[in-house]
C-alpha cells in the first residue's frame, strides 16, 4: 500500500469513528471490531495491500504493542481513585494474582496434555494468554475516576495489575525452555523475576509518580510555574517510570501502572472523600491558568488534564494495534486446535479460575459470571508473544504459539465485542433496580 493510499484509509477511519462513535455505543459492536475488520481487509485475508508477518516482524510488533500497553496502564492507574484500604481493591487483587496464576496453570495443563507442548512452552502459552487486556476492555472498565461500580473497578484493576504479574510466568516459561536463567531449583526466578522485579516495579512507579506529582504541584501553587503541557508530563512520567524500572531489572508495566495510581492518590489526598468531579466544568470564572495554580483545585485539575490526554492517546494506540492485528491474520496462522481450545479458554478455564479466585467474597452469581466472561485477551498477549519470540523461541514452536495467540485475541475481540453492550446494559439495569429498591426500603 502506498503512503497516499494509507493516508486516505487512516483519514477515512478516523473520520468515521468521530462521526459514528456514539452510534457504536448503542450497538452490539465495539470500535475494536471495526478496526479488526479494516486490518483484515487490507491484510493477507483481504486485498493483501499490507503484508505483516508476526514472526518475521516480531521486533516491530513488540515495540508497538509495548507502547500501547504502557499508555493504557497509566490511564487505568489514573482512573482508580479508591484508597488501597478500600474493599474495592479486594476483587482486582484476587483476580490479578490468584485467578491469573490459576489460569496460567490450567492453560499449561491443557498445553501439555491437549496440545502436546513441552512444559516450558505450555507455561509460556499460559503466561501469554492469562492476562486480561487494559487496551481493549475500555467498555467494561470504570468510566471515570468517580465511578465506584465494583465490577468495573475490579476489571480495570485486574487488567492494570496482571499485565505486570504475568511477566514472572513468561520468564519461567522461557527459563524452562533454556532461554532465560532461572537458577538451581528455580531459586533465581523466585528471588529476582518474581519477588524483586514485581515489588521493585511497584515501588519505582510509586516513587516517580509521587515525587513528580508533588514537584509539579509545588511549582504551580507556590511559584505559578510549570503550567501547561500536561501531555508532556504524562509522557515523561510514563517514560521515566518505565525506563528506570527496566534499568533496575524490574517490571516496567507494574511501574507505569503504579505511577498512575500515585498521581491519582495525590489528588485524592487533597480532596478527600469528595468526588473528583470535572475541574473544567466546576471552574466557574477561573481560567485554566488559575485552575492549574489554585491551592485547592490544582491537584484535581492536574489529574483530570493528564487523564484526558492519555485517554485520547489510548484510543489512537488501539486503532494502530488492532488494525495491525487484523493485517497479521492469515490462513497459515489458523490452527485447527483453536476450534476447541478457544471455547475451552473462555467458557471453562477463565470461569473456573475466577470462581476459585473469589471464593469467600460473597459476590453475587450474576456478577461472578460477568467477571468470568469479560476476561478479554488483547494487546498484552500480543506483546508477550512478540517478547518471547525475540528471546529466541525455536521457529516451529514460535509459529505454533503465534497461531494460537492470534486466533484467541481475534476471537476475543469479536465475541466479547458483540456481547459487551447487551450484557453491560443488563448489568446496569440490575444495578439501577437494586438502587431503587434500596431507596424504597430506606424510605
């Protein structure tokens, strides 16, 4: 495809989304489904205008998906306003640690006994497919920082955490394949890849988010400096947190998510339990300059400004990555075992892992089924796949894992995209009815 034709295609896609975005929200369809269709039409399954081989161009795929996940993780952190002492964190922590670990184990068992994979490859497949996606799951995530819905909060927190907590299992799979040092009896893996890299990533992100947030607010409140260019601040904080985490051999994904949480925590500590609201709408006669430097309103203005920019950036990243995914789909990457593996993953493995992970939580059955269903696979899985390929996976094994992963992600975009509007609508209706009954009982 020529640059001219590509420009026209991208322009038409962006204009179409701008005009039809509100209509899509009312239909059993998501924007990701449209992007996937566009990518498929220009790729090997369509007109063949764009040729992208996920194995031969795994370095490109790794970098593009890496950037998309980083932007989305930072955005997710900024949306989660609840203090860590809140019970709302119980669900995402259970899902991101217990349920995800169980998912890795169950997929590994299926990989060994159903797909005939060696242990290392089976664990790696589990690590690639276990994390839910922060990029493609926007329709089931919190809609704003003041959204206190438990299910949306849980799915957002899960997607933010498990894109980092899956990394130890990726390294374990590579280690079992002889492509990464895990030490005798796996002791190095436990000490470095599991404990240090996870805890260090969270600590680094929290440190950078807190320090930079307080520094910016100090300069704005006391000296009326460092005002504007909050988009540069967002990108800078993401890059600093990620780069520092990688330099210290910790998990950058967790660092970026923690940086977003830390920046939001500064706002919450300033405004307390009062809703964050929309500083732009509540500014009254204050100009943006005055809002940014106001003693009380500055933290909320900073968080809202950075979040707004990141949400726009996240949408652009979603377009690029999902169109790329569509272009990568081809008949050579469609395994026949996907016909039984994909339903098993969505209808058995994910629900079982969620059910075991939330034991004792008193979650209503409908809520549990909803969380079980919306284990959306997406950009994070593509990143881990490309990362593993770049670390020396044997070609035959890389081809097989690529085939399964591409199929799972593509099917997830379609089936979860078709179901998200009716199911979330049903969920919202149930929540509304409960609220009405609660108010009637109180009256």
